[in-house]
C-alpha cells in the first residue's frame, strides 16, 4: 500500500512524463481536437476541455432547463391570475352587498322616522350606484299577554336590490315595528 508521500511522488512523475510525452494528433478522419499522447507508463487519448459533443449535450440540457422553468412559471402565473380574478370578484360582491345593506338601512330609517304613518307603499329613486329600493307600511294588530290591543303599531318592510337590465340581483329586505302615537288609527 502506498503512503501519502509515495502517492504524491507517483502523481508528480505522471504529470512530468505527460509533459514530456510525445503528443501526436490522430488521423484526419477522427476529430482534429483529439490527440494521442504516449508516455512512459502507457498511451492515453486526450480530449480538449470543450469538445463539440460535450458542448452540445450541455447546451441541450440548458435548453431543457429553460423550457421546464418557463413551463413551471406559466403554471404558476395562470394559477395566480385565476386567484386574483376570484379575489376581485369576491371583493366586488362584498362591496355591492354592503351598498345594498346601507341603502336598505337608510330607507328603513327614513320611513320609520316620519311623524305620521299610514298604510302605503313607497318607491325610492335609484342611487348613483344603481340600487333601487321600496318600502311598505302596514297597520298591524298586536295583542299583549293581558289581551290588550296595542294601538298605533305599524310594520315597515323595506327592500333594496341592484338592477341588471330587467333582473333584480342581490335583493335584500328588512322589517321593523314602529309605535307611532300621532298616526291615525
């Protein structure tokens, strides 16, 4: 078994014999970049560090890596685009829902705070956001546990919606009961 220093000496002698070896190019039928080197311990073929075969396979591998990276990027980009589209649609629907509820609460408050109530239906002009609303007032008969009728009680029902052409979207409704002592019976 060789020791470390013996191994270094044999390696150094191989390098020295390589540099002292006779280097002859091979025949013209073989690639001119391959050379035949003979030295004391034998014969060896020497290839240049960047042979055409090696560069083609490395170049092909790099092209394959680029194609795979672009395919992966495309998949991620399509997924992100769909996610952003879904987020935008959800945000729009949530905003529209909030607008309809705000109009609905305004209509209910406006009708409930009238000084006198009477059974009727009221339509409101569409808002700038395209939200339509209506309200209906009806006199109701409420009786307590003691069998006493409550006078001047009204139920107010409000509806609000977004109109798309002829269809009503996102129709919401609320109702409340109001005691109105100044209203006619």
